[in-house]
């Protein structure tokens, strides 16, 4: 699947209530969310119509809305739930999702999770 066509959003800045402790979740923290949206790009390439593709702007808006909609404890849960939501709303063959938490570890540029899921 990795050699298939995909659209992408790279390091979308999103504020989230996330953390293991209540103190951590009591204030917003920045996340950087990147995704590869595996789709067949040939219909849109032929028609030149957005309706024949996946609108990555719409995906980014939904990602922001979904993440801000609740408090999260683990990045693992957020990643899995976000992938499920994307599969519900968009015609995707698969998605590779990376969530980075820049302030997670002092002295590290970032920490996070990356998952790949196929839509069956």
C-alpha cells in the first residue's frame, strides 16, 4: 500500500487537552498531526474535479474539530479514534497518521505515535 497514491497533510498544528494526569489535561498542549491519505487519484486527475478526490482541507478541518471536541489521555487512543473518524467521513483506502507532542520530553524535539490502518 505504501507505493499507492496518497494525499497528505504535514504537521497540522492543533491544540489539545491531552495527558495522563488531570494537571496535564487542564491546559491545551500543541500537537503536530501529519497524515497520508491513501486514495485513487486517477479519477480526479482525469476529471479535474475535487468531488472525485478527497479534500485534504476538509480532512484538516475535521481533524481540528475532532481533537478539540474532547479531552484525551493517551496519544494511542487519540490516533485510533481519529483514524476511525476519517474512515467514517472520507473515502480512504488507508491512512498513515502521525501525532507529535513537541513538549512531551524535555530536550527532545518531539515524541509521539505513528500508525497505519487499512480500510476494509
